[in-house]
C-alpha cells in the first residue's frame, strides 16, 4: 500500500520476516517509534537484543504515549561481540507465543570490534544472520534490524532482509519508503519540522490517543544475561 496523503500520521506496518531499516542519522527516534507503534497496534511483547546503546530506557520513556507499554519491551544487553553472539543463540528460547516483534539495532556493530582476529567478525556476523534465519524458519514474527554501517561486512544482513525501509529526512519531516509502503510527509502545519524525540512522541500520541498511566514507573525486563 502506498500512502500518498493522510489527515493522520502514518507509519509503516512491520510484516513477518526481516525488515532492514535504513534511517538518516538525523532521524533520531525512528527505530523506537516503529517498535512502539507496532506494539500498540499488534499487542504482544518485543524481544530487543541491544547494541551500541540503542535500547535506552530514557528514549523509550520519552516516546511512549502510554507508560504501560514499556513493560512489554524486554531488552538484553551484551558488552562484547561474544556476549551479543551468545544472546542471539539463546533468542529462540525467549521468543514465545506472546512475542510480536524482535528488534536487532546496530546488528553489525559488535562484529567491528578491534580486538577480534582477522576474519572473525565476518564469520560471527554471518553465523548470527544464519541464527536469525533459522528463527524465522521456526516462528512467524517480524524482525526489525538496523546497521551501524552499510559496507561489505554488513552484506549478509542486507541480503537476508525480506524488506528494506528507508527513512529520509525532508524539510517537513521524515519520509518512509519501501517496496510496499510510501509516505510523503506528516501533517506539520505551515512550517518545517525537526525530527526530535518530541516530534516522534507527537506522532505516536496522534496515532494512539490513549491516556498515559500516571504515576507508574516503566519496567524493562532483560531476556538474557549480560
């Protein structure tokens, strides 16, 4: 479906399989907005395997139109390539019937570490992609992936993606485009907009106008060991 115009903000729908999100570096919050929007629309939990500090609870808290949804984002963090690699090995055990989304930001980031031996990063990343492919053979779930760099090392991720979404900044806001989705701009009044966290918060609030849960602290539950 191609969305040419709308009176309401529009975000892409995440389908089963691996979706690669390529966002302009200035589009802060695009990844987090897609995750929260999906959970608000589809229900269920998100299994998030973090890299390069993308899974910050502060950013998610500022974006969420309803604090209760943060209870459904389960974040696992590794601090070395081997820990990230190990968390991915355990991921199938963490994806349950209640998991509606898997989030893998900066999927290549750990495998660029300088303390890896020559060729080790390439091997580990290729095997990590194979692990996600095997997961998708077993369960029907959307997997949202981003990359820290798009080069030869990241090629296995690009090749494995069944859909690629581009998020390009325009003077009126972000524009998403892909094989099955296109949006021109969000309604922005008579001036240009900055794609800040508060901007994405307004988009999510407009799409999901539910009262926030006052006085409730968000909880982030790890799905693996650090």
